[in-house]
C-alpha cells in the first residue's frame, strides 16, 4: 500500500508539473505572437512602474516572460527603462511620464542613471508626475526630479539618512566548533572580517564612513537642487526625522500634493486637457517597448558597438545570468574582438568580484581586445575588487558618483571543522599520504604555521600581480596603486580624484565615449553574451524562484545571513571580492 501511494503521488505531481508546463508554453507562444511592434496614433502617458528589482539587462523576450510570471514590476532591465525614457522624450504621442514608485530594489548608481534619464526627458518640457503610497529613500531619489510629487494622504515617506550594517559570524562559528583560517593582504580587505572579528576594524569603519557619506552627499546635493532646497535643510530634516506624516512632507516642501488615487487621476485629466479620466490613456513599459520608433534603420546599420554585460560574482567556468563566468565573458570578448563589424567594445561591469584566477582570465581577454579596438568600461552599482581587476585594462572607465569601486586586495579563507567533527561529534581521522603537504587544506584539521606561510605567499604574489596590472592599465606606479589599494573601497566620487576612473556617466555615456574613440557617428548596439533561450530561462527561473522564495518566506530579513554562509562553498582559491552582504539601507 505504501509503495502504491508513493507511485500515485509521484504520478500526480508529474501530471501537475506537465500540465503546468504545457500551460506556460502555450501562454508564452501566445504572448510572443502578440509581441509584434505597434505604433501609437493618439496621446498617451508613459506609466513607468518601478516596484521591484532592477538589473542591468533584460531582453525583449524576457519582458514577455515577466508578463507570464506577474506584472512588469517584479524585475526590470535598466536597459529597457532607459531606452524607453529616451524614446518617449521625442515621441509626440507621449505627453508625460507617470512615475509610479514602490519598493525600488536597485543600487544608487542604477538609480542615478534612471534619474539622469528622467532629467534628460524633462528637457522636452513634457511633464513628470510621481505618485506613491510609501516613498522609500530610493524611490524618493527618483521622485525628486518630478514636476509634481504626490503621496497618499495616509502614506509615508522616508528621509532619515543612510545606514549599512555588518553581521559577524565569529562567535556563532566558535560555538559550533568551526575555525575560519584567514589569509589576506591589505588592512582594508574587510571581506573576511565577519569570520574573524566581532565588530568592524578601525580601518574598515573609516572606509565605510567615507563611502556611505559620499553617497549621502550626492543624494542631498541632487535632491536639494531638484526641490529648490538647501542641503542643510535636508540634512536637518533627516537628522531630526521631521517627516513623520505626509502632511509634514507637504509643509517642508518635500512633496507637492496629498492625493487619493481618484484625485491623482483628476490631476492627470487636467494636465492632459481631457474632459474626464475615461479619456486618459496610459501605456506601460512592456507595451511601450513594442512601439516601433526609428529602430528599423538602426538595425540595418553595419558598424556595431559591442556591449558586453558582466553581472554578479566572478567564477571560473560558464557562469549564469546572476554570475560572471570567466569562460562566457572571455568568449564574448573574443567574439567582439574578431568581428570586423564591431568597431568598439563596452564592458558593463556590475560585480563585487570573486575568484582572482577567473578575474585574471577575463583581464587577459580585455588586454587582447584593447590592442585591436577601443575598449571602454561602464561601471554599474558596484565594480570592485575582481570587478575592478577586469576593468582596469580599458582605454576609459565611466562610473556614477555612487558606484562602489576599488577594493584592490585579495584574501584566502579555509574552514577547519576539527573541533566540530572530533570534539563535538566524536569523529576521528587517520590517513596515509605520500608527501608532506598532500593533505594541505583538509577541513578536518587547522593549517600548520608553514602551510599558512605557503598560502600567504601565494596571496601576496596575487596581490602584487593585481596592483601591477592596475598600474599598467591606469598609467600609475605600483606604489601609487598600493597607496589607494590594500582592499580599500571607494565611491565613484572618490575614485575620480585618485585616477581609478576617467569620467562620470552611465552606460549611454560610455557607449558615446566608445564611439568617439572609434571615430563613429553611425552604429548599432550589439549585446553580448547572448541570453538564455526564453523557454529554458522560464523553467530555470521557476525552479530557482520556488526555492529562493520559500527560504526568504521562512527566514525573512535573516535570509541574507543564510546567503552569506551558503556562498562560502564558492570560495575556492584566492579571492578578490567585496565585503559580504554589503548593503546600504
């Protein structure tokens, strides 16, 4: 009977999965059939709904998949958002933007690019109206460019300053009998501190204070300019938490209107000069992305600028859409280098680093590409440690003032489970080996002093190689690089002054810079690596999201700590990466 129930249950689950898969495939095909380009022949308002995660790139087919998984607010591509804002600027049928903001999950550099795109849109003298029930600080940074900032009368608005909190696992690991063995080079290389200390080191605290204040300074400056306030006023508001109700925000000049949703629609009706709200027409990003608008001729252009997206942790091998595989990115760089129609290359880096070896493999391909074609790097939210390693060979580096970069340093980390396995669980080990160091790194015992020295020598060698390549790429001496290195993290604002970057700007600025280096005025964009087949991506997303969603639901805010420990299994070899779980709230 038990076997019968197991077979029945397995068959039922298989049937459910099969039917669900069939529905998804049919839905996808139906969605794709409706993805043909369309044209607008009457006035619309672009409904820019930003309620979820934003990543560097999502292709058009992926946007269709997002439509199956939910509305367009789940995960959106920065490339899609920016291209549609740019398109709307000169589209006579788009009269303004409805900036519909929620819990925007994006780094401050990505927010800066969207904000700059909105500022550029405003040069058309079309309106931007922002609305939200709850403005987070990230959302408000975008909203501050709007002509009218509207908030729900009983809603909320954050303006409290920035915070970053580090969690330390040292005591927890000690309690369960795990001993981290840290080998690092650079007093600021704080990625290993959560496993060796119980609080920030003085050096780490100094660098964190530096870059978080740099980002906050940029925030205050831009918001103050847009809202016709002074930085001092905004700082005072944040210091005393003066915005406690929407009415406070209105009186302080932080917002313009307290609107219920029906009052917001009336506001749009007045702006558009319509008789009633039924005459209003809104168009979301997913639909507007289908609007054919001066793209046919562009697709026929022969000359190309290759834009290569490198996002996530740097690992050896193929990688994935959320990690940078040395093989995949190297292949994309070779493909662009050998393509005669590609006249310049832009590498978009959004990475906290990772494997030093994998970073070096990509660096080599960058160097080869630079020898043949103009090579420009565009830094996203973070391009640090290994992320800077792969960028330093470029002809020119663009970054946002809010980009997190630098962190030029390396480390190694091994875990000894001796106390846990032997003292707590009662396991003992015996072995036979042919050579003295045959079992070096074995997790059932700690390193000996001479084994530690051997690994430390390797770490120092890799660090020296790292700063040598930065010095070569940035036309500096090794001493100059070391002075700003040792793992120290910088913002783009700081990085400009110490020659780690060349220009402020986003991806569009980097592409324009590459075209100038290549003496091009007529070109099209060629994106690499090619993204995963939409159907395969759909099923892999379902599998991944089911697991991740369950863990996030069970663990809540504590999920980030689980993720930190889970990532330890990827720390093979010497690492060039940023601190763990680095987030700014």
